């Protein structure tokens, strides 16, 4: 099923499918992403199967509000770094819920998407829309052609040609380390 993002019921339709364990292709403030509620294990496996992605490679978790990251980590995150949220910045932190691992979080700049996350009551997994090892698909027609039969819903937010991925940073020993330059540039005084 394909629904236009501008449809008045798109938030309700999307959040209901996600709460039921569905896998949805969503436009973000960067590229399209496969999404599912992070607290539903079967949805994680479905995304991995669709993408052909290794079970060891973790997904980014999208949160609705910047302060929500404090629920998941005890790392001190510089206020200047958090000032980039909502926006195309992914922050990898030590996970306080599952000690010994790191988890990547992003608070997207798209208010529509943040409303869906909020309605779901849990972070959403997000990973780019493509088969593992293949380029990210940037046209809605390409996404529909490739994945409509494998996902529960595709939200049409238009093409994302020339969109840059999020910048990825890691908090390590109290320092900010840039792992991938993306849509935003991190100020040198944060490093």
C-alpha cells in the first residue's frame, strides 16, 4: 500500500501499522528509511530479511524529542551537539539499557516523522531503503517498484535525489568523534 505523506490520515495509518509490528518505508529529513518499532523483535528481522543485512549490523533508532536520548544513555552529550537536533545528526552512545553495547540515535528534523514516533511510544528503527551493498534508492517510483510487495506501507514524500545521509558522531571517553560527514558539519570546538 502507498499513501501520500500529505494525506490527512497518513500519521494515523502509519503509526497504527507500526504499532502492529509492521515495516514501513518512511521519508525522513535525509533519505527514505525502512522503519519498525524498536521494541518488536519480529519487525527487526523482517527489515534485515528485506535488505539482506547482517544480523550483527545495528539500526539507527529515531526518537521524537532530543531529551529522550537520556532514557537510553548515561553519556554526557555536549549541549552544542544536541543543538543540532532535531536534524540530520546521528549520535552513537553507550547504551544503559543493554550494558556493553553502543546504540545510534537520531532525532529527525521532520515534524511529521517525530509525530509518528511519538504516537508509537517507542523509538523507531531506521535504515536506508536499498538492498544491502546496493545504492540508496532516491526515487519514490524506484522504491515502490523494488519494495512494495515486501513492506506493509510506503509513504510517498516525493523523490530525495541528491539528499545527503546524516552525519554520524560517536561519544567516546567524553570526546565527540566524527565517523561520517553528512548533511551537517560539526563545529570543530565540539571535537
